């Protein structure tokens, strides 16, 4: 466990076990150098606790980097709750988790993530103020999708020298709240849309609303496209599938898209432009952070639109230095965190 914490430079790990309400959870706090750690609460079944722990630790690091490059006053954290098997009392479980968050004294602020909605955040909010994405605060997924769309435009401009998406083949993998909204943006921009999801209802919706071509999950990496947009869970860019990839750009909303750093180098060496996930998908964090602090929608939208400019800078630095975009963005984020440490000293 300590090796995992050291690998991703995570400051704190908090473990919550309440057998009477079936609550088993981890909160990983990577950094509070820029402000209280903010990161979503993931609620999913896991094969074992170790897998959930690894998820929390790696995602927390990504949230620190995301906040640093998005310019919001937050540190990085993530919570993972292992979804119980069989029947459980959701309201009781999440209220108990809210008490656990409250005991941290504001070092960690939670929000929605995979497996959670405003309903769960409302239960948490009954026990703590250190929560956003409640029914009153609103869902950040629309702003995540907007940021990804702006990031795709920046990637297309850099890679193809084009100002729009007309006629480009874009494959969206994962049609959740973000993926479906992104598909709408892409359709309106004139892209030739391809979609892939295990949820047949959402697939049929995308085909009906956007005229999307459906790709079976087993054939995901066999499909030729200009842009691959992973919008599901992490690890989709891995050593097993890298040789099969046939695209010019990878740009999507999923967290932790790269299985490891070598995958980022492989994409770079193959001439595939990668939009670092924690940069392009930061729209939701911007919304959650700024609504929690009371900022207005105009400020939020301006910050989300700026994500495209941040990516343009990363692409340019990558080209000039001959380095993978993943390594460039990591270095920029670390530089901002180090700068915050020097100012605090």
C-alpha cells in the first residue's frame, strides 16, 4: 500500500469501514498545496479492495494535475466506495460517508463521479457542507462535455490545420452523461459520428438522434477514425490495444485513459496526438469548484473555453521538445504545484 502512495506521491489515505451500513470506502488526497482537495465520489463494484484503492490513488493524482492546469484553487483528491452486493440502504450509507468527510475538516470536498448522482450528493450534504454536485448545485457533466469539445477543436486545428470538424470521423466510446452530450456537439459540428457502448438503449438513442454509426465493443479498435474519444472508464489505451489503434487523435473525457506512461510515449512515437485526459476533461472540475465558491456561469464558461488554449500550448511544447503530450502536461502541472509550495514556504 505504501508503495502505491509513494508512486503517485499521495499525501493522505483515509479508510472508512462501517459494517452495519455496508460502507467500505477510501479517500485519497494527493495534494492540498493549491487549496482543499476536490474530487468525485466513485461508487462501483470492485473485484477486491485493492483495485478500489489503486483507483482512488491514481485518480487523486490526476485531480491535482487537473486543478493545477485548469487554474482553480483546489487540490486533488478522490473517494471510492465499494458498492455492496445485494440489498443495501443507500441513504444510510451515503449519510454515514458524509459524516466521514465532515470529520476531515474541509481537507476534501466530494462531487459526483461514476456511479453517483445528485441524489447521493444530497444524502452526503445532510451531514457535511464539503460537497458539491447536489441537486441545488447542478450537474457538472455538461461542462465536462463542453471542455472536451473545445479540446477536440484545438487538437484538430493542430493535427490537421482545420478550423472545424465537418466530415471528420469521430468515434465516441461511452455514452453516459458526458459522452452523449459530446456526441450532440460533434453532430451539430458536422462530424461523421461513430458510437460504442454496452448500453443498447443509449446506442439506439445516438443512432436515432444523431444518425450515428454503431460500433460493436468487440470491434472498437478495428474501426478507422480520425478522432477516438474515450468517454467511459480508464485504461482503454493499453498495451493490448495500442497496435490495433487506427486514429490520428485521442481526445475524450475518461479519466486515466493511459494504462501507463509508456502508452503515452507509444502514441507520440506513432504520430497520434493525445489530448491529456486531465486537461481536456477539466470542465466538470471547473464547474464544481467555482459553483462551490459562488462564481457565476459566465466565469465558469470562460474558464472552460480556455481549456482549448491550454491544450494548444501543450501540443506546441510537445512538438518543439519532441516529447509526448502526456509528459509535457505532467511537467507543467508539477511546476505549478512546486511553485505553490515555494510561495507557501
